[in-house]
C-alpha cells in the first residue's frame, strides 16, 4: 500500500489500522464530550461506532495477537450470559437486560478493535500521547468550569446540578475514573528521557489537580496511589533511572502543591471530614449481598439491579437508588456468581500486562475504584479502561517493542 502522508511517531496515518483505531478513538472522545446530554444518542454514538469499526476490522481480517484472547472470551461471556437470561426468561426486566447486554457487546468490540489494530508499537505510542493531550484539555476545561460557571458544561449548557460537574462529565466520580485511566500514561511519558518529558510532568500535575477540584475522595486516594505505583514500578524495572524518578517525584509534588494552593483543597477536605466514605454504601452492599444469596447462580438479569433493589432495601436514603455503588457486587447480583467470577478472572489476567507496561495500571485503578462506586455504568466511561487494557495486552506482541522510548 502506497501512502504519501507524513509519518507521525514512526507510523503513517494513512495506514488501515491507524485509520480504524483513530476513527474509534475520535468517536469515543466525542461521546465523552457529550456525556452531559440527557438523551440516548451519545450512548448510541459510542455503541454504533464500536460495532461499525469492529465489523470493518473483522472484514479486513485483522485478528488479535496471540496471548491477548482471554479478555475477549471473558467479555464475550457477559454477552452470552445476558442472552441466556433473555432466552430463559430469568431476567425480571427484559429491556434493562437487553440494554446491559448491548453495553457489554460494546466493550467486546472496543477490546477487539484495540488488540486487532495495535500491531505496531509506534501506533500505540501515538495513541497514548493523543489520549493524554485529550485528557489534559478536558482537565483544564473542567477546572475552569468548576470556578467560572459551576454546573454549566463548557460554561454554556446547564445540567441541573451545581456542584461537582467536571467538564462534560456530570458525575465527579466518573471524571475521576477517566483521569485515573490516563494519569499513569502521562506520568510514564514524563519519566522518559525525551524533550517532552517536562511537558508531560506538567500535564500529570494538572490531572492530579483536576481530581482535587472534583473532590472525589476515592479518586484522590487512588490517583496519588497511582503516582506511587508508577514511580515504584519504574524504579524496579529500570533501576538506573532512580535519579530521574526522584527528580520527577519532587517536581510533581511541587507543581501539584502549587496548583492545589491556587484552586484550593477546602471542598475535598470538607468531604473527607463531613461525609463518611461508607455513608449509604454499607447498606447498599448488604442489600446487594442478600440479592446475590437469593439468586446466586443465574442472577436477576443484567442491568436489573435498580428494579430489584427496593425489595431488599433496608433504609430510605430519600432519593432514587439506581446503582449499588459497587460495580463488583452489582455485576454478581445481576449475573450471579458466574459473572462475578468472570470479571474477577479478567482482572487477575490483566494484572500482568498492566504492571509490565507500567502505564497500564490505570486499568487496575478503575477496577479498584469500581469497589466503591460505579465507573462502568456508562458505556463511554467504561470504554476507556477497556481500550487501555487492549493496548497493554497488545504491547507484548507488538512489532518494535519499546526499550526506553515512549
């Protein structure tokens, strides 16, 4: 194939794999920017894009590299289990299960697109850098919006909420989960010996500051744990970069400290001191455990937790409860122990590629965050860690594996 495009990061943007992957990532970025819209079309955007581009990838004969299949099997099991619940009539809400099954199908397509198109490390580098810059732009806008026009997306569109609306992401925990996915990538790039390392160090500080502004308590704890994890893994895997790691840690701490002083830590501190992190979550978890005990093997139906919860509720929070605030328990209640075990096996499988890549630990961070909240309740939010998992899984099989580069 002859291309005339100028190579970027060693790849030609006219190549088939690059075009397929870039098309989906652009659609995912657009879906993220429209998360605030109270309509179905932003959800349909990421779903249709994943199915369409995944189908084209399949038609072109692109197949995942060896050693990357397990997540594809695990995610596909979720889809088949949802279909099984529909066929057997074991779901108590067919529409909810149909929607949830479609969501799992979307993530299957996302993972397939990633591992099938990421055949060259240069393409992976390009994607990581692009995602970090997108996250940086979103974080800057979210910080400015939080102070200049709280509750209004891009300072123009009212959301009906006043506090904790971070850019186009209405729920601050979802924003924190998005940042958790890309923060390790930014910090990893900052530790490379390149001209842009200082730039990525500054971006890392901005991302951490954005989590502070969001006042997501779990996000703050996990975000700073990610920093420690990236620095520690970098030191263990590349012992000779100890001096650079110490400098990066000091510079990041200083820059984040200065930015935090500018934006203020008062709101986040108030949430830590005034609201227990377990408020309501313990009761939701207890009710969900009773739901699991009532149907341990077949579950109540994917997506059916909100419909089942009232029958097991132990207290009235004064608001509609639509999530268990623990994706892990909710998955198990909706799909039974087979679904819970499938997700656990997927997570255990993902530990090795995440740690090996270093920048992939953001996937593990979001899965840990899912123990306290529900970052996987929206297709677009959940698609980011799935995409990063596909990239981490494919890295070992890529051509031209990185030595010390990005």
